[in-house]
C-alpha cells in the first residue's frame, strides 16, 4: 500500500534529518610528528589492552580495535600475546596507561613505531524483558603515541549517546521512529564492534 505523507510530515522528517546529521558521537584529531611531511610515519603498532570500566570484554574490544587498524590504515599490528609477554617481562602495567612516557618506553622495547591505548566505560542497558544488553560502550578514548617523537599523534573519542550516521538516520526516518526507535539507534551505535570501526574511520578521515 502506498503511503502518502502530508506536507507537515515531510517537513518534520526533513527537520529530523538535518538535526540528527549533526549528532555524531565520534570525533578524532590528528597531530603530525613531522609537520613538513604531513604523515604519521607509522607502519608497525602495538595495541595495549583497553581498560573498560564495568566490563569483562575489554580484551575483545582491544582485538576489535587492532583488527580495524590493520584493515583501514597502512600499518601492521603485532600480536597481543607478544605484547603481553614484553609487558610482563618489563613489569609494566597491562592496562590503565595514562602517560606518554610509559607508552614510549614500552614502544621502544617492542620495536614498534607507535603504541595504541585507551580507556572507557560500559553502557548499561536492558531489553524489554529486563535482560542486560552486553558489549555496549558508553564512552571510550583512544590515543596513538609516536615512539620516536614521544608525541600523541592521534586522539579519538566516543562521546555518550547515539552516533547518527547517514545509514542510521535513514533507518530512523524511513521507519518514522516507530520501527527503529532512538533507543534502538543508541544500542546499535554503542556495540563495541561498531565503536571500534567508527573510531578508526574517524582517524582515517582526519589523515590528509
């Protein structure tokens, strides 16, 4: 059955699309270690286990970040087992690195160009049956530290809330907010695989 929308409905949909298109929860910033070359100068990285508050799947999220880095950026990622071995041998903390000096020390021992690390918090959501929805991120921050310069060359962050990508706006609008609600969009854009992919996409889009 063909549904013909009234002008007021069309205006409301267009207004929603315009507003939602500005509501992205992902952002990134790039700072080049050698500004004359305008490149990151990174070909090999190690990804330290992310510290996610109130979550037992921080290792899986770390693997998702490593996968997206190797897929979308021209860099090789060393195995997490190799990283863990070096971290243990050198008595470094496996998680919670908050200073670039420690990152540089680990990176030099590993022989990588950069170290990737970060932390975040899980999103607590429940479905209609009251069951907890797993593997959701509320916030997360990611840093890439260039070992040679000791400089944070990339920062990426997921802010609280839904990430209104073009596809998600389209789903919401076509469903008139009834088939896919705002809560559905929030859940989809908080899944850790989606967050990992979107964070690396945001970094990639900033690299000139």
